[in-house]
C-alpha cells in the first residue's frame, strides 16, 4: 500500500518563528492542530488556490485557531494568503469574531508588483 506523506511534529516544547510557510499548499493531509500547537509564528503564509484539491483547506485554517487557542500567550498572528480563494473568504467571514478573540489578523493586500512584462500580487512584511 502507498503510505501518505505527512508533516510530523515531534514531541517537545513549542518552536517560535517569525515567518512560517504552511506546508503543501495548506492541505489538511499534512497539517493539523498539533502543527499549530508546536510551530508558533507571528506570520503564516497560506498558499493554495485549488478548490478541487481543497487547498487551502478549511480544516487547516480551523486547526490554526484551535492550536492557537491553546497557546499560553495571546501574541498576534498574521495570516498572509497568497491567493484570494473562496475557502479563505468564507472562513474569514464565518470566524471573524473568533479570529479577533484569538488575536489573528488576515492580511488582505491589493498591491501589485510589476517586473518587466509580468505583474503579480504582493505584500510587505515587516519583522
């Protein structure tokens, strides 16, 4: 049988980081509540824009809130979505009050960077 790859978070104390890219396009097969209990960051990049593969996953976004609710401190967390997805919009609207209680902010950026003949969305992060 084919074994599924997953992000395994080993036991131990939490790890504090400034910026974390949520693995595998924020797919719930790889990231769960344990990830967010242990990997604590001021900024999480939420990638993915594929509703067929459920990326980003609503379960991952909910896991972030559940994991963060168990942190000892109420440090601010900023989510940085790489795409404007339906999943992200619905999650934001449905959980906005809980996000505020947990000190979670979703960064919405309408900035665009133009380089040569290409343009793409961008945001500025100050650490």
